[in-house]
């Protein structure tokens, strides 16, 4: 048997503030984005995945990049940041957060990220950003270079980030932090508790209700242990994080999106605000506006395969005549779906849900269908 | 007691007459994690020692299985198609992959016996 092995890292791996906890929980550690991260715990990916959908899972996502972007005097921070992203940042209310993308001059995705406007009026000149681990150096350099004369980017590298996801997450978290009960989906709040300055947001990467908790490094292990003590909560590794987000139809940077894909091609058009579509004023606006008007030539779609064999990243997607019409960008066996799930880009002519295609796996054409995503029902918290 | 031999790639082969039963070791299934799919070879297929002959997929990745010796596939464990998790539960027993007629029994001497394999995996950890 030849298992795929990760390449030897060239630099020493970084550790998150929860590294010791992962080891004590018996995690299998792997290199990821320069960090030594838990890919799974003794429970295993399949059970970790199912447990998150049934109860709650705690994820260490401290490798992700957190930063505060602060406007210089006389500058509106939202207008300033809108020059780099197509999202509607100006209309973000205090405490509201939004998913958006940093774009290249041709509309390619430098990274996808979460942008939060702080609640407190004295922080009205700031935005809180959470970006991908593997892209944080690139993102931060890009933002500083583009906006340096109008805003200052301060990486929050002494903060850990925990994600508590699943139907039991709200009950578990509100037992410790009652204020989180009333937090709406895609809302964030700064909460000081037992001396720790937390930023709690109701969002996630699993398709379930849940929270992300930004916390000073020195408090991270204590809080992780506190949350893990709840019967409903299990520690969940990056393996299940990937299968959960794939079933939820969410993109993984470097796989489903990168600098060669635009948000329109990536089926992220919903993240481009109405005003922004009309006015432009973001990198690659002309290209993106044209794609929005005429339709893109290729589109990211969900793919359900017949049988049990998963199609993996890189597999060719072909039409009935065997012509290549696209490529798989992520694929695995979806534990909750109970079958293989994949996403990839196809020529737009083939992108309609219900369309029958085939995916080449080890030389065999496996029947597949274009399906609407998510693959599993979304269970986000509904704001009243 | 039938003769069981191991490859460095973590396949096992148990010989009964000239027919060998092949699977992956308990160590291998532990490394792979939850197995969700096994692609079995076709009956009658002839393979040389070291040829790719089957594929095992976990949630995370696909891994190739190599023929431990030269021979012809005579039977496959069809139960794995519906229940691939059997490989996790019973890797060296009910989770066997296929049987093969061994054409060159001399090749078995190139493989490890149980004790040698135990020391081999002890050094991998």
C-alpha cells in the first residue's frame, strides 16, 4: 500500500496555542499551511464528521490569519476596504460580518475572507478580518501595499481562534457565555469574560449553526478544555473540517478558488453586493461585471457520483462523447451524504443541476450528476 | 497454521496450497483511517509482483495496493463493495481483498514473516 505523504516541510512547523492539548488528546498531527495541525483525533474523520452534524465539534483554527484594519484620520474604513473587495462593506452594521474576496486586477481571487464591523462606536474606524492560513502573508502584504497610505493593518498574531460547530453549539456556548444566545447568524460581539477579551461570531465552515471564538493565546487552552468538557462536544480535526465544508458546498482556497478563478465563475456571485455590481470600483470590476451580465464561460458546480468511488481533485469531467468539459477541484466521500461528493468547474453549457456527466477516475468514466449545493441541508441559525 | 507474509508496503498474503489470500495489514488500516471504498481487481487478471492491483480510499485520500507476488486473481471479497469499513474492523481477516494463484512461490521468501514485519513497523513509528 502506498499512502500519499505530505512533502517534507522546509521550515520548522509553527504551533498553535492548542498544540499541547492536541497531543494530549491523541491527535494525529500533519503539516498544514506551515503549522503542525491535528488532522484527526482517535475518534477518526468519519465519526468526527458525523458527531459535528449530530451534536457539536470543537476545531482549532488558530492557524488562520486575524487582523484589524484601522483607518487613518479622515478616512472611512469601509469605503477604503471596498477598493480591494466586491462585497458591500459600507452597509455592514456594527456587529455584522460578511464573506467576501480579495481580488486581483483581473478579478482573480487572492483569498476569501470574513470581514466584521466592530460593535463599539469608538471602533467605527476599524474592520476585523479573518483570512486563510496559507494566504495570510500574501493577504496582509497586499492590503498594506494597496491601502497603506489610508489604513493600517495590524495582524493579531497573539490570538487563537476556536470554532464550535453543530446543533448543540449554541447551548454549550451559552452555558459559559449567556450573551451568545442572542447573537444572530453572521453577527459578532466582543465579550470580556474572566479577564479574557473574546470576539465571538456566529458563523462557520460546516453548514451547521456555530461560533468562532477569537481569544488571546494564553486563554485558549483553558477555554478549549472548558468547551470539550461538555458531553456534546468532541475535538474535530482538519480531515472532518474538509469533508464538512465540502458537503456544505463551501470553497477551499487553493483548490476550489485561486487567482485564476473569479467570484462569478466560483458561484460566489451572491457575495457581490447589488450596489457594487452596478458601481464597480473593485479590482477586476470590468471583467466581473461582464461575467455577471453575460454569464461566465465556466462555473463551479456540485457533483454527485453514482456508486461509492470518490472522485478526487484533478479528475477530468467529460461529456457523453468523452470530451473534457471540466475538472474536479475537491472531492471525497461525504459521510453525512453516504456517498461520494465533489465540486469542480464545468463549461457553463453543462452547469445546470440534473445534467448527467462522467468523471474519469483511474481511467474509468464514472456517472455523475450536477447537483445544487449544499449536498446536505444547511442548519444555520435563523435570525428573528 | 498457514504461512502469512508481509510486504514493506503493508500488504499481507496468507498461503493455502498455491492460493494466496491478500489484504492490507492492521497497521495500514490504522494509518489510512476510515475506509470508504475499495476498488477490487477483476477475476482472471494476471499480475507481476509489485504491480498496482487494487485501490483503497479513505475519507482523505486514495492509496494503491500492490500485488505481493506474481500470479492470477481467482476471487475477490465482494462484501467490501457494500461494507468497506470491514477493512478497518478486520484488516487481516474478514477484510481480505482478493485471492490469487501464486505462480512463483519462491517470491514469498522476499517478503517478511510476522516477526520481521512487527520490527519493521516498530521502526516506522
